[in-house]
């Protein structure tokens, strides 16, 4: 590392060099064992004579801050005990403050917290079954190829081969008509929503989202200055007749409502499309885990039945591959594509090119389809075990919401109060069982319930985790009964 020294000049230059290096060693910016720059090199960089630097080094040597190893150079002594590294000088507290909005933004830390022993968190795929070797091969191949290293930026629309491969894939697997020309690669769903909203909306425009719904989307729209309205969800999906007037965009998860898990009925899909047509609005269809369907006839995507060009289809590789890859895509009507790509370009230009090329190869070679087939069977077994256990062992406590898609299933609680459910979840957490409350996905009054993600929890852990959770419900019921008896 090139260590920064600023010479004010005028005084004893070697003294300044000595003091700055000593200060850096003392406060940990230069760590034990780290090599100081060769004296000749540092002298050239600072435009001083080599003797000036050598003199400073000799003082540090004499005081034991550094050691010289013949033929290797000068190193910070291993015996110096330093405080943890600090970056920069101590400054007065900064007067800079974020816009008030950011004070109310939740942290979303559950998305990156470490896995609990029995982890039912939703939205996490099973990384342990990811085909590491095949993926590493695909990435290494692309890093070796010259196109990744030719020194120019890539196309903000994304790697052409990947766009074509995805267009074919969603055409075959989801019935979504897309071509490389109207498909843009993004860093996951989150960025797709960001650039679509930037391209379509002005600050103050109204967006409707599902309530309960996916918080990162809601908060993102708010951060862009939109007025966001939560719209209730019933057994058929988003309550179309409750969408507020003058809404410009509706964000929905029709194939697997997040977090309730139900699928939007065909009738409701048609109603929503009619509504958008009448109100000149756009619909963003987030198809985040529809690849994993365990039975039943899949309903057509909104994008497939849309004849008016009002649906923007968003897909993600966060469940089918890994969330950390940050790969997703958006299919736009031709009238929007240019603006969406310009917004993409302004945001961060493009997704890492070798990664996109590797993903294209992964799809073309059939590895991706193979991985999805394998994971579908794995997730189906977990889904069945959870739904069976809920029906058999939790009937007194929870009412399962029917769902045959994706990586989570939800259930409404039959407990008397939401405080009782908080207590169950707290108790479960103390027993290393992580499970989310439905309430965290609601704006305003919530219907108490739980979400069971099974992406990251293997079968044996599911059985034990559910057993522990049941004991928490039994405990809550016993103490509730005691309280009722005491009152009566
Ligand atoms: C509703 C919904 N959409 C999208 C995603 C994935 O987002 P991204 O592609 O940004 O990782 C998730 C992840 O849990 C989700 O729950």
C-alpha cells in the first residue's frame, strides 16, 4: 500500500517523515509486519534526498518502531501494540445530516444476518446446494476471455448473449414474450424497480403496493419521492377496487404474493389489467420465485395476458441462483426501454460483465435448468413437510394459507392477541428458531401470523424446528389459560 505523507516543508524534512510514520504506527494505520516503502522510492515520491528518508528510518529503527530485514526492506515491528486502525484524522462532529426521510428507513438487517440453527426466514435459497464447481468454471472461463478485459464499458442494456438466453428462458418457462431488445439486465429486482420508477414517475406521483407486501420495494418508491399507498390483499390477490384514484403505477407479486403466499386469481388479474387500461396506469409484475411451482396449473403471468402494453415484468436470479450475485432483469414495453436503459446507465452503468457472460453460458449449457429442476424437488419436499406439519400439529394455533409456489408458506395465528404471538416468536428465538411475524410486512393494523421460509433449512432441521416452535405455542397457551382463570 502506498502510505500518504504530507510534507509541509520549511522545517526538518526528515523529522516530519519520522513523526508521520511514528504517528501512523502508533495509531494503527501502519500495522505490525507491514512493509515501509523502500527509502529510494519514498525519496523520489516526496522529492527529497534519499539521505533525508534514511535518517527518518534510522530514528524509527533506533526506537524500535521498525525492524530492518537484510535484502527484504524495513517493516513495522511485530512487538508494537496498536489500537484498532483508525482511518483519517479526528474531526469535529460533522454538521451534515441526511434528508429527514432517511431517519424512518428500516435497516433490513434480517436479510444479511447469519443463519440461525433452525432458520425459517423467507427469501433465502439453499446456498449449500448451489453448483459451485460448475459456476466457478463458468466464471473462470469468462475471466480468461479477452472481452472482459478490453478496457471499455459494457452495454447498459446488459450482455447481449445473456439477454437472449433469459428471453428464451422466460418465454419457455413463464410464457412471457420477451426479446433481447426489450430486456435489460439489472442488479436484481431492487434495481429493476428503481430504474423503472425513475423512468416512469415524477416526484409526488402515486404508487400502489400490496399490504402486506415487500418492504424494500415500498421504501425504495418512497425514497424516490412517490406517494405510496398500501392496498389490501384478499384471497384472490390485490383488492383492485381499493386502488386509490390517480395511481400511476401498481407494484404486485401475482404468482406468489409476498408474504401471504397466495396466487392472484385469473379473474383478479383480468380486473387489474382492465383497471390499468381505464386509468392509464402501469403495472410492475414481480415474479421473484415463480420458477418453483409444486403442482397445479400455473396461471398466465400478467405480462402474458396483457394486450395493452401496460405490464413491466421483473425477474430475479436471487432465488434460482444466489442473492449475492445481484442478477435480475426487467422486460419493458418498447416505449419505455430507452428511458429505462438510460436510467440504468446513470445509476451504475451496468452489472459486472464477466458475471453476466458466465450466467449466459450457465443458461445456454443447461446447467441453470438442471439446477432449477434439482432445487424444485428439494424445495417441494420441504414445502410438503412444512404444510403437513402445520395442518397436523398446529391446527389449534395456525391457519395455513394455501400456496404451491416459491420458497415460503404463511399462516394466520389463532391466538387471542398479537402480544401472545410476539412472545411465541421471542421464545422460539431463544431456542434458536428464527421465524418472521406477518405483522412486519403490514403497514397499519396487521393480522397476526407467521411466515415459514424453507429455502435455507434442510428437512431434519425443519422437523426439529417445528417441534420447538410447537412447544412455544403450547407454553403460550398454558400461560394464557392460567391468566384467564386468574381473572375469572
Ligand atoms: C417480493 C420479492 N421480490 C424480489 C425479491 C428479490 O430481490 P432481489 O432480486 O433484489 O434480490 C425478493 C426477495 O426476497 C422478494 O421477496
